[in-house]
């Protein structure tokens, strides 16, 4: 492996799902198993007795880019489509020689949050997707570099460069007014989880509940604001916030050469709720922008084959 390839992923963390490598990670955190101290007061003035209570497993948070496996992206898609899948897997820490240092194994994990990066037409930083999942149990094993990883999982240089500057927003009826959107704020879709204590060890069984879809916030130049303001005036000022006045749209996350789509986030039943111009400054040379905020009833995640590892 070349020096550039070695420096691409200094952390050397990768994800496994169902004993198969799923891709390299920028970072991984969480999955700590802990309990609580329970005080039991005794009659007759005797000292308080203490014992361990319910066992709790923290969420695992990972950050990744493109180049993950189809199985991984399918897990995200199905979670947002209410087709909840549980996965066993591991976060593996390896050194430069692909010797395993440690392995954090998790069981029956449910995705609890999908975080898509803020988009900015001026950004040159790499884009990262943040995923949180809630396992029912985690265990940690240390190998101290004595165990070889064979075969080496997924070549890091094959991960496509993904930057927040490359995106396209489409909203039905506002196609021309979407052509110069400069920013889209970060999007975080949250899956609520209900915990039920079961068994002698008081371990929590976790079940999926409601999904919370966030508002969509974009920034446009004032020159393109006319159609947006017309929608806001009808929907908010005049109170015509009917379901027939809602719109559908999408956010496309594009490759570095803008030639192909990596991911698409479909936006269903959008309703405009805020129209906020920048502060007006006399004599300023800066282009005045408008911030638009819309609610969204549902979002669907789609991935393209060129985003997955091949």
C-alpha cells in the first residue's frame, strides 16, 4: 500500500455487519455497558445496602463517507422506511499492518439516528455521514496486534471523495428557484426506541417507535426569492396551509465531478414555515440571502451503486 493510502485512514477503524466487512470509518464511539448503584435502606437503622441495578448499553456513534457496502446503506434505507432491521456486528480497531488491536462486538443493533452533513457550495472539507445505533449488548476484546486481519477489508483508496459543496435540491414547482441554493443545514433523522427490562440480569430489550423527521433549512440569494415568498405568503400569511399546497422535493448528494448522484434524500409533504432575509445594510456589497425553513412529514434515503464499495 502506498504512503498516501496509509495516511487516508489513520484511525484504522472499520465496521463489520454479520461477520462481513462493511467499510472504513472516520470515527467510532460509545457502546459502553454500565449499570447503576441501587440503595436499599434497611429497617432498624442498619447501614444502607447497595447492589447493581439495570444494565444499560450506550448508543454507538460512527462517522463514515462513501465506499461502505450495499448491506450498510440498505440498513439505513430500511430503517427510514419503517422496515427495521437488527444487526450483529463489530467495530474493529487495526494498526497500520492490519493487525487487530481490539474488537467491540455488538448484538441486535437498531439504527437510532441518521445524520447527513450540512451542505455549503463554498466548502472544501470532506463530507461525513453520522450514524447512531442502539445495541442490546456490547462486549470488548483486546488482541494487542497479535491477530492478523485476512483478507484486508475494503481498500480505503476506493472510497470516492465526497464534499459538502456538491449537491442539488429539487422542489416541485420551484425548479428554477432552486438552481442557486447555496446552503442546506445538516439533517438529523431520529428513531425513538422504547426499552423494556427483561430477564434476571435486567437487560433492556429495545423496540423501535416513532421516527422524527427534521425541518429542512436552505439559503437562497434574494434574486431568486420571488416564488419562495409567494409560497410563504399564501401558506403562512394568508393561512392557506392546505395539504394540496405542500410540495415534494429531494436533495441529491453528488460525486466530486458532479457527474453522478451518490445518495438521494426524498422529501415528502414540505410546508414552508419561515422566510427570513438577512439584515439589510445600506451600501453593502454582499449579496443578500434569504433563509427558508420547511417542515417535512417524511424522508426516504436512496443510495446509488457508485456510492457503494465495489
